[in-house]
C-alpha cells in the first residue's frame, strides 16, 4: 500500500501548494470540471478518491505538505464548499503513482501524453522525487508514447510555446500543431537564389585561371537557368508559390549537374 490515511485535520487546505509532479497532467476541461463540482455538491467528497499529499522534502518529516495527486478535486471541493479527504503518500515511486493514476482515469490525446513525457524528461534531479534524472526514452516508456512523438512535441514547444500549451490542454492535435509550425518556419526562410547556389558549387581554393573559367561557366549557367525559368513562368501562368517551386527545383537540378560535371537536367 503506497498511501496511508491522515487523521489530523488539514487546516487551510485550500492554500495547499502543488507538487511539481501534480502539474504534469493538464487540468480537467470545463465540462468535466463543472460535472465534478455538481457531483460534490450533490454527493459530497468521495472517500474512495482522496487527495494525495507528499512531503516537499521526503528526508524531512517536518517539511511542507504538497498535493501530489488531486489538483482538480481540490479546486472542485473549494467551489462546492465541501471538505475534501486526504491521504499521505509513503511509497518510493511517486512518478509511477502519478502517471498510473492519471493515465487510468483520464482519456488523454497523443499530444497530451507527449507533453507529459517531455516534462518528465526535463525535470531536474530531485524534482521528480528520484535521485537521478529520467531519460527521454524512460519517460516515453512510462507514459506510453514513442520518442519520435516527444521530439515532435518539443519541436512545437521550441518554436511556439503558446501552441504547445494548446496541445497539452487537448485543444489542438499534435500533428496539426506540428504542421502549423513547420509552415511558419518554411515561410520565414529566405529563398535560395541561382547565384548563391551555383557560387557554393565552386570551391574557393581554385587557382586564378581555373576559378575564372569556372566563374564564366557559372555565369552562363545562371543566364540559361533564368531564361528557362522565365519562359516557364510566362507560358504556364504560374502563381507566386508555384514560381518559387520551379525556381527551387531548377536551382537544385542545375547545381547538382554543375557539381557532378555539368550533367544535363531534363
């Protein structure tokens, strides 16, 4: 048994602070929370689902008591004006306890699970109530998602923290958020020019005569590419986005052919 009853009255329980592990999982959505409040007003606080407390410092019995599990129930009890029930966690695996309780009782999206796993892996030693940090692989296994899914979430979090918060709350699916961020990142990249691409294909260490010959070949290729692109744009009435795609393809093709010995690009 990893919990034991608390018989002493918890004074000012509405002021209890949350343990870091308690904040890993998202708050209940408005519908579920309101249903919880109504249930408590009608039936009182269920003793079968008490709020779990843990010492802020497990090595110091006199340290502050924090909420390990039961954030939503604590808030709902305050709104319903009912006294909550408490138990004390005295096990040695608080991460396993919290993840098991929340994964069993809640239907989380893949993105929400990835957010939880990412935060677990980012916890500093001591914050997870273990002596060592948890690796991303261990966090993925604990929550039940793949490491690639965690990386996709962290990619969104890095470039758009607000959007990542919506993924964690369940408002936005992870794949949709990733597509949005990828599109934003691609839109912010400066277009590659023919000049830059072909210039990069010429090694800087060439002798003067050889470099001059290469520069002349490059200029001829630039003119040919620009002419082909302009004809394609004019004859096919392409949009701006399509035009950029044509240019990008031509740049890649010509640069590769130039580098490999002026192979034809058809």
